C-alpha cells in the first residue's frame, strides 16, 4: 500500500524573518550569573553614591556629630566595597631562573569604572572631606586639652 505524499513545497529553504538571520550568542550559566552580579553591584554602588551625596548636603546644612559620623561611615563603606569589587588577587605559578617553582600573586583590576566612581566621589566631596578632617582635628585637640 502506497501513501500519497501530498503536495511538496517547491522551495527547499524556509523563509527567513524580515529582520534577517540573527546570530545566536551562546552564554554559559556562569557567564550569565557573573554578568547579573556585576550589574547588581553597579546599581548598588550607584545607589550608595547618591546616598553619600545626599548625606553630604545634609551635613553641609546642619553640622552635627551624628551627621558627620553617618557621612564618614557611608564613605568608608562605599570605598571598601568599591575596592573589594574592583580589584581581585590571582594566584599563579611559574618558574624562576634555576627551574624551581615560584608562586606569584597578581592583583588584577577587574572594573575600572568602579575605581573611577570612587575617584569621582573623592573629587566631588573633597571640600567636605577637608572640612570634616579639620573638625576631627579640632575635636581631637579639645579631647587632649580636657585630659
């Protein structure tokens, strides 16, 4: 018994969508996770940067010890997180001249944008930081004077 195959298309190729063929980029799961992590880190640091600027404005309006401590802690945390995210240490092994194994620790700069953001923060808040430093010196002198 023979089955009638029916009508066959004349063209052997399938029509492509109007946009043309788009290349598919294969990404591994770890690449996607790393990319999302970097994006989340950037957003978090940007949010902290805005909070630091707002706290600096509050400090400029009302110079209180509470505002000063809050500002200092925010700047300190921002710089620590920026450096931690932007720089990593890589451990490599090599050989010295005599053929003995040697271990090298290399510091790689992963994201120069994070370091640039930290530099921008320091430049924009430089006057406030100088003022805060003077306030800290005055406070230290008063403490020394009282004892």
